[in-house]
């Protein structure tokens, strides 16, 4: 078994800068995944992740071991994401009502996809994945963060409270409120969750390309590097669950994104440059 990340942190705090690279390697996917779900655009998530990783490696001395290191990392990342300027996708000011209008507009669109079948399937997959990201943007930052932590990152209420500076009960309340808003909308519109609904994915895929919401030559999510999903047979599992559970699983089964392979190298250059005072030394 490899060394625990806490032991790596202790070595780094004692001056072993080589351990910083391994720490970054172990946490980068989680930080990037959190940033991507909060901010929607991979480019914005990359920028935010780099800023967060800098904060982490320059503040290791403030980690006191009062929680798991992963929890502390999520806390640093969450504080950054909650207080950062508005990013591009947030300036869209999406609401559930606007998403409903988008579906109505797409359903009236008589256009058809012009791509070959393989490309069209990718665009439909892009639409399905983007849907959860769009809906997360309909929540305010705190509710969005609570849902991402609790539903997708599997953080328990005690850790969630530590991360967001709340009591466990207050974290559960935010998670419940955000989850309720998402589940209510998904249950009312998604054909995968509620068979009584029509599936809008194909119509939306054509509409999004037509409106240039999706660039078929530069997909954001369908071709994004991912780790193996927790539930590869999601559609079969969905059939076995009731409607509320199906809606929750649709949220939870958002892909496990892999961070671009640039952070370790960029952090290494940063460490070697002595541009920042590391580890409080």
C-alpha cells in the first residue's frame, strides 16, 4: 500500500518539495472535477484549479490534521469557488424557467442534424451530460456546492459542514433544498427519469448546435477524459428505481472527470521558480 496523503503532507511540510508533486497528482482530479461542475467551462475550471492548487501548496502549514486532508483540500477549493468573480457560464444567469423555455423552443424546431450518425450520437451525449451542468448553474453557488459535494463527491454531512463552514444540520438543509429543486425539475421534464415525459435530447442536440450553444468540432464533455464511471449500466439501474431515486442517480452519475495533464508540471515549474514562498518557509 502506498503512503497516505497525510504522510506525504508531513514530509512536504518538513521541507521535501518532491512530495508536493505527488500531492498535486493525487488531488488534482478532485479539485478539477469540483471546479468544472461549479463553473461549467473546462477552460475556466482549469484556471480556477491552478489558482486553487497554488493556494494549497502555499498553505500546507495551515493544515492541522483536524480533518482528513481531502476534506481540507475541498475546503480550500470551495472557499475559492464561492468567493471568486463571476465566470462566463454564471453570467448566463440560468434559471429552471429558462431551461424550460429552451426545451419548448427546441421542440418547435423543425431542423435536423446534418452530421453523420457517429457525430450526432456524440452531440446527443454532449447534450445529456451538459444538461446536469446547466441545471447545476440554476442553483445559487452555495446550493450548487452542497449538491456537488453531497450528491456527486459523496461527502457526508459532517465533512460537508466542515468544508462549507456550516453545522452538519445546516449542510444537510442546503443539500436537501438544492437536491429538491433539481429533482423536481428533472422529474417533470426528463424522459429517462419519468417515462411519462418525452425525451428531448435529440431535439435539444440539434437546437444547441443550431444556436451555437454546442460546437460539434469542440465538444466540452462527451470527449472529455474521464475515469471509469461508478455505474456503467446506469440506464438498467434507473429502471429498477422509483422516480425520485432515478432523478437523484442521474445527478450522481455525472462523469468522473480527469484533470488535464498539465497541473503537476506547471506546479513543478512554480515550485522550482521560487516565485512563491512555499510552506511558510
